[in-house]
C-alpha cells in the first residue's frame, strides 16, 4: 500500500537556494538539529522551528510505520549501558513494526515454514531446517508458551492466562525472531536478510542495506522511541504509571502480557505501540555495554559477541528505568523467555 509521510526537512526557500547557488556551498545538521548552511560568505543556521514539511509517497508494508532517517543523541546519561552519549546519524529511511509480533502472526508464519520444509518441530521445540542449521527457534512445550504443536499443526494454547492471539509472541529465541523475518521475505519474494550458518549476520554485516525483512538495529529502536524530541520514555518525560505501559513498578501492573496496542493513549512519537513494556524486544546487534562517545553513522554494533541487545522493558521485573528509550539490556541468542519478543524492521528503498 502507499503511505504519505511528513518529514522534517531543511528550509527549501528561494532565498536559501539563491544563497547556496552564489558560490561553493554545503549544508548539514548540527548537534542541536539546526540546519547549518556553509557558503563562501559564511555560515547561517536555521532552527527546526523554521523548517517545512515535505510530503512524499512510499510503499509501506502492512502493519509498519515509516520512519525517516536523521541525527539524534544516543544514550541519556542515566540508563544502564546508556550512560555514554554520542551523536548518531541514520542515513536510511526505514519501516518499523507498529506493534510487537503477535502469537497469531508467528503461528501463521511458522506453520507456513513447516509446511514448506523450512523448519522441523516436536511437541517441545521448533528447529531451523535451512542452510544446514538446526538451532532452536521457538519453545512450544514449556508452561509459558502460548503456541503449541502436535500432529503437524501449530495451535494457540492456554499458558494459564487464556487463549491470546493478539498478545506478543514469547518463548522465541533471537534465531527464531530473525527466522520469522526471513520467512516474511521468502513469502514476499525478497532476498533473505540473514545467513543461517556462522554468525548469522544480517546482509553480511550491513543491515541498513538489506532488501528483506530484518530485526531493527539498536540505534533504530532508540531513534524511533524518542523520535524528533529526544523524549526520555516512549510517551514523553513522565515516569510511567500503569496507565502508560504494562510493566512492573512493584507490584506488577497486570502480571502477564496484554494484547499489543492496549495503551493507545501512550504511544511512542511515531505511533508505535509497546515501545516500553509488555515484552522486551530482540535487536539485530551484538551487545556491547560501552559504546563510547564518538559520533557514528549507521552503527550496526560489534562484529561478534555472545549476547544480543534487547530493549523496551517488559511486564515482569522491569521498572521505570527499563522503560527509558535509552535503556539497553542483553540476552544470549538461544534464550527463550516469557518476557521476551520482538518487532520487525525493513530498510526503505526511498
């Protein structure tokens, strides 16, 4: 489908164009997001209050939100492993799932993968079956799994909280999350983003140029969460209450996951739901706590590691600090857990 997105852009006025054409010139955004134009006659800065909206049309995958690239400060000086602050530039526009992948969405995708021989399954686990890989993707036999398997069919099961097709999928490993992305790519006739041997790198280590579906990078998740105003939490700067997110300020707000998008009055700036709370979310990057303070362009994280970044906090044992846009945590890729899920991303061709 087509989507019209309003993007913050530099001033496109006849006076500015004339000024830039008068001699050699260039333009860039400074750390305060002012547009700075460099000409032979000197520099001139234009604040965001003077920018205009440009409307363009792009193809938008169903259930995804268009996010324009830009410059932001990564880290907030407070959150665990978000203390160091640095300027990050994302040069590519991208799409991000409006909500966390649900039980029903994962069930339908894994059934398709099973029917096509891309996975094998037992009553306890789903395993990869492509490129010689046999890693575990999804726990279907644990007491907290809301997806089960028997006699060649996947089904929704009651893990003690009813049948919940619209709740986020849980008990999925990092491998199971990226495998889901590849199933979507295969169904759409797109190249798979991930290798399924070795380090399972995304597009040879360059996720921003991947053509298929993938997990969001660490930087993309923080950028989308605080989009355009560097807010502390997805919904603003107020410490979260139970009306803002499904989390655990002690005592727990609910005690289990909720349907995705159950907090319509507290979305992130782009209208993204559950960017804080419900389940933590796998990111593409290998984890490194100390990211330093040097500016970076399109960071993809370390080339190798033992754990992947997870973001967003969850319904269980996560208080307000874990809800911050800058908070970063980490889990081993083979981990499956009742408070861990994911959402999908894709680089825009525009």
